[in-house]
C-alpha cells in the first residue's frame, strides 16, 4: 500500500486535551482506510502549558503515551492498586495505561507537551455533527478524592461492549 499518514487537524477531546488521530480506521475524523490497522491506532496529542486533563478510564483498550516533546505528569490507578500513583515522563519516555485503569495527564510546565497515543485494539471514537456519539474513553467529572470515597465505582457509567461494536459498524458503513 502506498499511503502516507500525516497529522492534520487537532481538536479538543472531552478530557480537555488536544488530539489528532492519523492512523485509526475507527475514528470518524480519521481518513485511515478500513482495511488497515484494525488492531492498533495512533494519534498525536497536545497537552498545553498548565493544562490538566480530566480523569478518564478506558474499559476496552490499552494506551501507550509516548512523549515527543516536553514533560507530563501522569496520575494512574489500576484495578489492583490501593490508590493512585504519580509518574513523570519526558521526551523519549512512555507509560502504558491498561484497560480499566484510571488516568490523568497534567502539564505543570510553561511549554506544550506533544505525545503519541498508541492504542490497542484500535481506539473507537464516533463523532456526528460535532457531537460525540461514542468514545472509548469515559471522562469522569470527579476528583481523585471523590473517586476514593466512592470506592472507585463510577456511577451511571455502564461499560457495554455492544455499544462499541455498534459504533464500529456505523463508522464502517459511513466510510464505505
């Protein structure tokens, strides 16, 4: 296949950071052909100066966050961790957030932080008329303290694999 993939438009995602998927067949904003890379997706992210994302959890995908430029503080909590922990990564370093881990990205510097998000299986994001219909990341409007008090349960959030599969079908039908 003779195709060059390149970053084009970034937009603000619900967690408050900027993302530009450029190799993802299941993102409704990506031009990646459907026959390619169903098991992985790549997006460029930009965490602006003094930007703090909202806490999120991804029930179906694993995400590698690789820093291209800058530094980012990452707060995570896995299903078996007693509480959240903090990592700080800089250029040429990465972390893995496995499915069902809480994740938050914080840029405490006066420089933008540019990252690659490498996700497996391919990240699913369906946007129609500017509205998010489905997104693999569930963004949480709570603090770490609130989540701890709630014993790490997310109210009103049901993780249904059928919703993900239906979103993939709709995206594939639109791209045909």
